[in-house]
């Protein structure tokens, strides 16, 4: 939708769009309305209605209502050109200031370039003064756009920017844009790889810390369990308590040993160390046997 703020740009864009179709003849007046008895009058009326609808639907509501009195698409075009087609020096100045203030910031290369490209198109439509006849204007304009594009880049692209400025001959705007896109994609790849390595290192450190914390045990636990670190980085606990508790002495009716290893039945070894309570009980039994 065209508004009064963008009307000059809209006129230029619509004029380019309708160059290779029947709308061009209806808008620029080359296809004139035939006489009332002409056999092609109905065809011209249909084409005019389509061009009329195309133009009116492209306008904002307030501007569209102001051209409803027009009878033909050509009348609409002339009315809009008369109101908005004149060069606006103030608008040209405003666009130049906008271009000077555009920086990349948080935008990617494509978004930043697209914003500048839109402003360049508006600046061209608002241009004034004599038209260049020597043919050097496109090349000069290309160089100015390249400098404006490089000036607003973030400092992270300072190396690429320096390389572009040192190239001889100076590359085109499209070539510089392609080089910066390539550098941006390389940075994204390196950033993703660094992030993956950092996450893997952090995970390994946490796993090792967890394993070290789990290895801390009481002296009692050190006799009954064993800790190992698996290849995946987490701790595993191998306990021998279950195997000992599954043994039951048929003579002593206690768990922890079999009847073949029962000291009560076969006698205690000479080097066996009794606890204080067990030593008293053993001595009491010996005294009772005497």
C-alpha cells in the first residue's frame, strides 16, 4: 500500500512494473480510448478496468478515495504524478541522513544490506538536478554505496573490510557483499564448533567431579565396596556385601561364612585376633571346660 510518505518511490516502482504489459499503454497514454463505434472498445474498457483496479488497490485508503473521480487509469496516474511526482529535496536530504546513520548492529549481513538497498532505491527516486550524460554516474554511485556499506559494518568484520579496501581494482558492491556473507558463514561454523567443544568439556568436568565426590567414603565402606570410573566418565560402585550376606553357616546359623569356614566348628586360627567381647566369651568357655 502506498502512502503519502512513500508516494514518489511508489510511482517509480509501478512505472517499472508495467513496462512489459498492457498496463503500460493504459497508464502512459499510448493506448488511447477508441471511438464509441470501434469493435475494440469493449476490449479497451476491460483493460482499462483492470489497470484502474490495479492502481487504486495499490494506494492507501485516503489516497485511493481521492482518485475515485477519475474515469481512466491514465487519469489516476496523471493525478498522482501531479501531486506527488515532483522532486522533493527535503525527502532527499532525509534519506541521505538515514543512510549515514545506518549501522549493522545486531542484524546479520543480509538484513543490513537489504535495509541499505531500500534506502538507496528511495534516494534514486528522489534525486534531482541534471541527468548525467557521460555514463560515469552508475560507476560513481556504485563506489559510494560500497563505502556506505562498509562503513556501517561491525568491528568484527574489520579484517575483511580492510582486505576489500586494499583490493585493486576495488571490487563491486555485489562482490564485497558476497565476501562478507562467506566470512559470516565461516564465523557461524566456528562458533558452533567452539560451543560444542565447550559443552563437551563442561560435561566431562562435571562427570569427573561427580565421580570424585562419590569415591569419598568411610573406612568401613572401603572394606566392603569398590569404586571405578567407567569409560563414559561416571562412577560405578561394585559391592561385595551381597555375596557375603548370601552365605549361611549351617552349624552356627549365622550369615557371612559357610560351614567349611566356621571357626566355631573347626577352631580359631592361632593368629586370629578377638575383639574384647569375643575374647572374654572365648576365655569363659575354656574355663568352663576345665
